[in-house]
C-alpha cells in the first residue's frame, strides 16, 4: 500500500495470542476438509509500521 517496504516489519509473520493461533488452526483444519485454506493478509502492526503508513496523511 506504500509501494515500498514499511519500517517495523522485520519478517513475513503475523503475531497473535496462543488462543488466536489455536482458533486459526481449527479454522484451517475445517477449511482443508472442504478443499479450502486460509490466507492471512494483516495482523498486529508494529508501532513503527503504523507511523510509517500514516506519515503524510492529513485526514
């Protein structure tokens, strides 16, 4: 969305609680049984990434 790497993202990984991971695991199993899968596009955003993505916005 910025056209360049966003400061604060060091790895291609989503951070979540153990409860979230367990729920996503169950959802993945259910999706697979129907021939589907999960693709997560967004999750926890490091503060540096929030600042970098909102820099220059006036609204």
